[in-house]
C-alpha cells in the first residue's frame, strides 16, 4: 500500500505543472441585468491557485485556442480587476490571448459577450447602443463584487476597462466620454470611410435616433481605461472630454497607411489622443486592425477568401501576429499598472 501511494504521488507530481508553467484559471457565468431580456454570457480569466484539467478556449475553424485550467481556486491576495469589451461581431473568449496574458500578470479579467454585437448575433441597430454595452460591463461588475467565490480576491479600488474597436468605444463611454449621434450621422454623409459607417448604414441606422449612442454611461468605479482602435472618436462630445476622471490610454494598430480611418485617434485621424486631457497614446506597428485578433490556423486565410469574409488573418508585410500580441500585452499591462 505504501509503495502504491508513493507511486501515485510521484506520478501526480510529474503530471502537475511547475509554478512557472501555470496556466490561468478560467470560468463562465451568467450576468443578470435589468436592461437585457436574457442573461449576459460572461467569462473570467484569473491567477490560479492550483491546476485543474486543461481546456482549449476560443477555438473555431479560423482561430487557434488558448489553454486554461477550468475552475481552479483563485490565487491568494487581492487582484486588480479588468473588464473587457470585444469588438463588433466578436466574443470575449476569441481574444483569450490578451485576457489570459493579463491574468498571467496578476489580474482578474472579466469579459462579456454583448448581445446584439457578437458573432452570429450582430445587428447594426443593436450594436450602436453603447449605453447597453456599457451597462453589460457595469452589471457584470456589480455581480462579481458580490460573488463569494471571487469578491474576496478583488481589489475594488483597482478596477479598469479594456476594449477593442467597438469595445474601445464602450470602454471610453464607461470612462465618461459621450458621443454625438447627429455629428456621427453628418460624418457618415461627408466621409463614410472615416466614420465607422458602412455596417451601420446597411442596417438603416440613424445614430441620432438611438438614445443609447449619446448616453452618459460613466461608471465611477473605473480608474483606468485602455481603448485599442476605438470607433466614433470623431463624434465625441467636447464637454465630455473634461468629464473623464479615469486615466485613459489609447492604442492604434499600424502606421497611418495600415489603419482603418475610423479608428485613427492620432494626428492624421480624428485627433482624439490629443484632444482628451491627460490621455496617453501609443502605436504598435507593423500591424493592422485585424492583427489584434487571435492567431489563425493554417489554411484559415483561404477559407475566409472563399466565403467572401473580411481578411481577418491577413497582416501587413513584416507583421508577425504573435509578436505584435506580445508588444500589445506589454503596452496594455503598463497602462494598467500590472
């Protein structure tokens, strides 16, 4: 019996990873909110106290997954909390490369799948309701801060938000920026390529007629916001620039020639980085907007071409997606103080 017990213990020790090889913990839950008819799907990435079984997260025919431990205990201590907002047509788990990396730097990362603007459920009319998107994250924050499994491990004074593309607009909305629907409609008339217009115009959207586009969704619990290639920067209400109390960091992907006009917050674009008091700004290049997405599987580019989809796996010359991701993790983590 002693020999069997010792043998089992040795085999278990061999199977478990060393501390340096620990994967992040991962779990899913539903967020209840008064502004949504159904629960909002959410997921958590966090520092794990111990290993459990490994599982691939975010895998599909196009993108490679990220491995995580399913539902382990949370590592001791109080950790910064980072809320995450995905882009139009995305999902939080699809950007696990970033969420897992931030968890690896000690943060608990909470992402939601915004109803009406996820893969397979993407409507122009519902996507433009920034107030509802921001409300998804505020509701998730309310819930996680009362969850007995996670609340004791969260530093409530260190809550940040990170968003990409439309999620970047959502992050800025949570930080206190507001957007002018009439101004956005005018920009769509005079310069649609520079104003995030085509997807919404195909849905017959009038930005001025959607109250949630211009709403004040500021959440005072947010102390930092990072927006990567955010949309609608040219339609920011000037008075709201001075209402932002969270520290804001803006990121553009690619040099000016490789950027989407609508997300360019630099001097050659809508200039939001210079207009927002106290904001910091960085450029990660070579890259383009889609370089932010997960690494693609072999043959994925051909699949997208055959199906007439956006070039989600096509990066500009000289860009190595995994290397760009490493630079982005370092940049975002520094802005969050991780």
